[in-house]
C-alpha cells in the first residue's frame, strides 16, 4: 500500500485542527457560546473520562490491527 505524500500528512495533522480552531473561534466570537457548548462544560468530568476511554480503546484497536 502506497503512503500518502508528506504534504498531505502534514495538512491532515496541522491544517485541519488549525482550520477548526480558527473557525470555531470566529463562530463563537460572532454569535456567542451556543447552549450545547455550555452544556458540555457542565458535564466536563464525564466528557473527560469518555475521551480518555475512547482514545485508549482506539489505540488498542489500532495496535491489534497492525499485528
């Protein structure tokens, strides 16, 4: 299987997060913080725990798939 070109990997690794960060910042600055974001902030502990478990699970799946 051919590897994607280096600039494509760089764009995926850096470009997409930067575009999302700038886009969401501009959106929140113009319209204010939406209710769903405020609701996520209230459930911060649950969201944090879910994120850790999800990343760990995905890492194990990737590790097992590459074996």
